């Protein structure tokens, strides 16, 4: 059989595509890789806040540690501030959930424009062909090779490829051609954002010393700061060089589409005292937005093709899960590409990888769907945050650090647990929503929104053991996390939790009779 012009052609050289180029060349330098990127210059993009799983991928598998610490900012976790109903509370008066020191497991605030330029500039030195200014015109999937046609400098060219990966973001060239996009009708959120200069330094000398003392003078500015309100949240993310990313995400039923204009966003942000005081003298550099955020995909992998990053699916930016999906999609694509190139029958492995990606997406949506109503309450969101972040470390980060997602036996076991895990998350989402309605009905939604503080990772008591634990330990921790969140909600509801036995808990999760759920 004739060899293709390239073993792999990657469509799109943004974050997902650029990282996959690097991964393939580092892990399999025998494979020829062509990346086709339409733009000739990198540009500002949202999605700057990374999380621990993605950072582990960049440090452990891509060798980007030195670059990241020298050219990007470390992230000091997530930080939440709670307002009064009139949105007139001063920052220093607001209740807060956040860290008192840099987290044990690192993450970063990425200037994606700079990182993507670094990935482009270093691709050639790793042996890849990274072509800027290439407009992909068509992709023909077929045998024995795929054909990719693109335009470069006014000239049309067609190359053959053993494997094609779509990393074109929301443009989704291959996904749209194959009609893979799945609308998410039950989670409608919109977002608008900008970059600013001269935002007030929340760690500066003008801040109240007691406010600084409250977090032991850790770097609040390095956190992803959230001003949380019923139905929406505002973010502030610091970037290298004194730039701040600012934006808003909200339930379409609560947030007017007026924020999808620059003037509309400015007016909305200035309607919140704490935010207004931070950005009053700021210089607006640019603006953008999306009218709908979430969508799924029918498939992540096919016959010698794959989708990575936002070319495949997106859920919600609240916990920055997009970078985790880049990580898993890239790991799986790189593994399948290498095995297929070596002549291995990858059908079963690809089926399991597809199942796991769909599982992760299904498990991600309940964290956000019908949850925006409770975001503005310190009492409610602090419960949800403790539950969500502990579950993230316990269920997902630990497994990734041990590469369980690449082990077929462990994947089969994970997929057998999928119905229980997804149902558990859905049931807790329903419990959080029900608790919000009860707390709102008795007028206690903002009862503790001023003057309180809780440490952001206090619920993750097993931080140092993450990546080294056995399944039994993880399962026991899951039960503790679930039981604690459930009890806190029941306390707010004024209801007894009941028997903490396994049978009673399964009954709660499944909503079925004990005889069916237990045994």
C-alpha cells in the first residue's frame, strides 16, 4: 500500500491542535505530522484558566513546565465573592470562598495568545510541519487514505493523510461535515468577555489590611475570581503583563442578550459596585461573546479520524472543564493514531475511548444544568463547591494521574459504574436545586453573603495522596463526599438525613425502593 503524504493531518493549530502536534512528535517522532492553521497570527482567546488535570498533562506529558513557570502566571485556585441583593456590597464586605495559599497541585492562568505562538514556533524544531495561513477547503474521508484540500497563498493543494484530527474549535470542519453536532437544549447559557488594562490590584496597598489578613496575604489576584449572583457569574482572570480577562456567563433566562454588545457588557458590569470599583479606570482592549455555549457530539472518534477540544463538544466554563476535555481527547487521539500506524486492531480500544468521552461529558453537564439559580448564595454554593471540587479530585484527577483512562480493564470498570455516577450527580443536582427553592422561599438566600470566609480546598483532605490511591480508598471517599453534601443540604431543608447505611444512600441516588436498590 502506498504511504500517505502525512501520517497525521491536524486541522487547526490553536490550543488543542498545537498541543496535539507537540504530543505526537514527542511520543512518536517517527510519525509525520502536518498542522493546517488558517490564521497567520495568534489572538486573544478565552479559556485562560486551567485546572489540575490539564496542568498535569502539560507538565508530565508535554514537558512545558519551564515554559509555563517562566512565561505564564500560576493560578491560585478559584475564588468566589457573594453580594447583597442590591449589588452594592464592597469587595471587602463580601463573603468569600477561596484559598489561603497556592494549591498543592499546580494550575495556570494562560495567555493563550502567547502559548499558542510558542507551540507554533516550536513545532518545526520537533519535526512537524506547521503551516499558517492555510484555509482548509474540504476533507474527503476514504480508503486507503483521507484527502485534505486547502488553500495557501492563493494556491490550492491536496494532501493524503493516514489520520485526520479536527481541532478547528467551534468552526468544527469535520464535525459539521459528518453532522456530529448535538444541541444541548436543557442548558442554555450565554457569555460575553473582554480584556482590560489597569484593573485595580486586589492585593494592592489600598485594600483593607483586615481583608488581606483574612487569606494570610496570599495572592488573590492570581485566583480566577468569580462574582457570583443568582443566574449568572462574572469572572476576572489575570494574565501576564498586567492584562485582565473579564467576562460574564449566565442562564439565558436570567441574563439579557444586551451583554453580547460591548456597551451592554460595560453597563452590566458597572451595575455591580465591587466590579465597578475594580474596572472604573480600566482600558478596554477588545470584546467578544457567544449566544449559546453548550453542545455535544455524536462521536469523538471514527475511522482514522478524531475530534479534539471545542471541535467536538463544550459544556460550561464555570469550572474550566474545556481544558480537561482537550487533555483526554488528545491523549486518546495520540494513542489511537500510534496504534493504528503500527497495524494494531484498535476497534475495541476506540469503542472504550468513545464510551469514556461520552461518559465524561454526561457526568459534566449535571454540575451546571439547572444550577445557576443557587450560585448567588454563600450557603448554597459553598455546599455545591465543596461537593464538586472534592469529587473532581477524587473521581477524575486521581485516575488521570495514574493513566487509568488508557488502561482497558480499568476503563471497562469505569464504564460499568457510569450509570451510578451520572445518576448520583444528577440526583445531587436535583437536591441542590430543591434546597435553593426552599431557602429562597423562607427569605434566607443571601443570609450569609456578607462577612463570612471559608477555605476553598478544605473539603479535599486527601490532596497529597491524589494520584497514588487504590480504588477502595476512592470509593470510600466518594461516599464520604456524597454523605457530607447530602447532610448539609438536609440541614438547610430542615429534614433528618436518616440512616446513613449503603442501602439508604443507594435509595437516595436511584430514587427507587430499598428492595430494588439494595439488593
